[in-house]
């Protein structure tokens, strides 16, 4: 494991997204984009975030990220790249 492999945990990425949603009124997608863009180094990784309203954000700053999402409205999505 590289020393920066747990940067998402050390930087409290999930917590930072929750704070932005709660304090600034941003949607979960906007908050996730802001944290990944402004608080992580390029190539650090990404996250899948789910808002209280069920909105799903899948944001990353790497060339690709394995990710998937499903919801009760019929969304079923599995992706690797953009």
C-alpha cells in the first residue's frame, strides 16, 4: 500500500461532502464535485455519494473508476470510465 492510498479517509471526504450539503445547501452531486476537485490531488480517487433525497453522485479525478448505482426508479448503471 502506498502512503497516500488512504487519502480519502485521512481527508474525511465523506464527512466534507455531508458538511457541504448540510451547511451550504449544495446538492450531493455539487458537493461531491467540489470536494473531489478542490480538496483531493489529481489522481487521488473518487466516491459514490447518496443524498437524503436518493440522488446519486459518482465523482472521480482518476482516468477511470469502477462504479455502479441502482435506485427504485429503475436506474441501473455500471461504468468504468467516463
